[in-house]
């Protein structure tokens, strides 16, 4: 909800909707003097002094302007609780319907505090008496829209924590010298990088053995993570990025063709079924190491697949 400068206009407050707001009986002459003093202090940009003078005026007399201006200045000064109390005194006055500006201002304060129900209550009271008021209608539209929005703060915190975890350098963990050196040569710098690579791809690197693999898997397991996790899912962001690269080599109608269009041997087809590669684009996004990691998949099948992909100007994905 956007604050408007017109909210400060206290002229004709008793004629907008209702009558003059009664506050507390006191000394009318002293109240008038305090009100005049408050106006001058406000004109001189002395807000603190103006607040005190308006307070005094509201205690001594029943001037609606003093109470309205006091509430507005308190809100601008960050004293929301007292501002709300002043606006509520205007709202609950027995002298008739409160002025529109006071009700809309109070709605704005409530919305700023996250009290959507309080803001809606004020605006509905305005619209009951002035159903075509443009500001009230606009603000009510914002309020109703905000009621349909849901912000899961806990989920947001969890996402932030996970992002921070995935950005953690692998050097921060207790790994053997061999494992660290291998990851460094592979340009795997963070936990997030590890989630974008499979066991087969790690084992395909020179000098990377089962011992290092077990060590890294154990480290990831302690964090609730696993190798290849970032590649899982049809709509994985990593797969999307790889697919975008492939689109520069072959059109969509080729990439979306089923692997059956390659007319592969029975052994090669079974291997792709185990791998979960369903389209030519999906197959071209896989690496040689991933294919060789499939049981009973050998060099002959690898050559066959690369040859078939070559007919479409494609090949298996190369690791950096």
C-alpha cells in the first residue's frame, strides 16, 4: 500500500463523513493555544515539539484536527503504537463516523505492521459509507491480493542454508591428499560441483580409485547429499543447461527423437534403458564414463552409440 501526502490533510475532517470527534472535555482556550503552538512548531519542522503540543491539545480539548495530526506525526516519527491508539480513538468516537483520512491512515499503519485483518477492517468501514472512494478501493484491492499471498519464511531459510552448504569449498572437509588432488584436477571446487558428477565419471579420471570414492561418498552422506544428485530429475537445471548447449548442434526435432530411432543393438538398447536415457538429446547429454558404468556395457556398444549419434552431428558429452 502506497502512502499518500493527502493523508496529512486534516481540513474538513468533520464534514468528510461524520461529525467532529469528541476526545475529552477540558479547557477549550488552552487547547486552542496548544493547537496553534503545535501548528507553528510543525511549520518550523520541529516535529518533536509539535508532537508534544498536539498531545497537550488533545488532553485539553476535543479538537479532531489535533488528534489526527498527532497520530500522523507519531506514525512518521516511528511511534506506531501511540499512533494506532490515536487513530483508534478517532475510529471509536461516539460522535459519529470518523473521517475517511483517519481510517485510511490507520489501515496503512496496520498493513505496515503485517496486521492485514486490521487494515481490512478500517477500509471496509470507509467503503460502507463511501463505496466509490478511489483510494479506499485501491488499497482494499492491495489488501485482498496480499491475503492470497503466502510466504514460507522457514522454507526460505532452509533454501538459504542449503545454498550456503553447496557453496562450501571441498577443501574445508577432511579428505585425503589424493582425493583432494584429484578433485582439484577435475576442477571440482565445491560440494555443489560434486552433486553434478556421477560415480562413473569420478572413477573414469586417472588415479581416482575406489578408496577415494568411498571417502567422498561418506563425506557427502554426512551432509545428506550424494553424487549425481544435482543431475537427477527431468527438469534439473544442470540438464537444462546441457540441453541448451546441444540445441546449438542439432534442432529440437532431432534432440526429442526417442533413442529407438537410432536402431541400436539389443545390448546397447538395454544399457540405455538402465541408464534412463529416453531421447537422443538425453543420450547426448551423457558422458562416456556414465555409459561405461552400466553393467554389461562394453567398448563395442560405446563405438556403436557414438557412430549413430555422429549421423546427427552429435556426440557424448565431454567432461571439462
